[in-house]
């Protein structure tokens, strides 16, 4: 099996991903069951970590940003996203004076943040960094965004995510229909380049669906359908789709439900190495 480069994931351009999530902005909150579960757990795990000036990477509809802004020990929250449609939706839904919104690429935070670089006590991100192709650039920017005592607290997805759907499509054709996500060791290697202390906790979340159609429609409405560069070109044939659905039907559990698995990684990283080079202590 070919392993993914720890610094790069096989994803399309930032513009393509931004367009997909902008188009999903209006429907996102209606189908974001997994996203809500993970965001709520990230917020709960970070009760003592999310303080002061906070940056929310991949802020989307503003769910996490708004919850952070409601905390008394949070001074301000900047939500950054590549999708203008998401930022427009978030600003229309949340009006807390602590909130501000910024259009920018998480893989180029120094350019996006400008004078605010190095001023955040916490950088958080819930299910966004898996869409970043250059993890080294991402984590370098995060480290530079933090104060010397700041914390990076994030949730992302591992390669066991959607494995049932991946298997079902493999019964239909040889194309890649499901996004590939970076494995734990590769993710840790990328993080360790930019932080001295890194903790990664793995949790498996299994959701249930009545039909394959509902499952795949939710993925599309989330803007999370296949963005991988190895995806099948053009429209998927009716025959292949039928074979995939028939294969997935064989996975119904004892309750008559179709399971879909998400492998969630909760990351806590401290002591950003970039602060040493900025302060002239070392490289």
C-alpha cells in the first residue's frame, strides 16, 4: 500500500474546495450531524484550553466560533475560512461583538493574518484541516499564529473514515470515490516539525442511515463528497452506482440500519517551535 506524503494530501485546488463549501453553506447545518458531534466534543475537551484571543480555522457556518465567543474567558474569536459563502452565512447568523470573520487559506496563515500573527492564545479547528493538501505549511502557520504559550487544538479525520463506502465502491469499479485522509503517524510527523509537545487521541464515531441515497446526499450537501484528485472523471454510470448500492445494502446491521464510520483524531499541540526562531532564541 502506498502511504501518503506527511506534508501533502491528494486534494484538488483551494479554489475548488472553497467553491464546494460555499455552495453547501445554506444546507450545511441541516445535515451536519457528525460535524456537530465532533465540534461539541472538541469544545468540551478544550474547556481549559480555549481562552484569550482565539483563531478558528475553517470556521464554516460559525458554529464553533459562536460557542467560543460565548465564553467569558475568551476575549475575541477570528473565524477564518476559504469559502466566502460560509463566511457570509456565518456573519448573518452570529452577531456577538467578539466575533470577526476573515477570508483566507489555512495553508497561508502568515499572509492572511498579517499583523495578528503570533497573537493568539489558542488556535482551534474542527473537521477542516483534512481539506488542506500541504500539512507542513498549515502547521507552520499555526505555530507562527500562536503566542509562545499558546495551544493548537483540533479535530480531523483519519484514513478509516467512510471505510464502508470505500469498500462498497470497490465492488463497483476501480476508481477512487472516497476521500483519502492522512494516517496518524504521518500527521504526527508533520505536527512534530512545528511543535515540541503533541498529543493525538483517536475516537471512532459510527452513524446510521436508513438508505444509501440519504448517506451520499448528506455528504454532498456538506460539500464533503469526493474531492480527491484520483476521483472518477465525469458522471458516475448508473450501473456502477447500482452495484455500489447493492454492495452497501449487505452491510445492514441487526437494527436494519446502514453504518458509516468516521475515524476522528483530536489533536493538542503546544510549545510552537516557530516562536523560538521569531524571538531569536534559535532555529
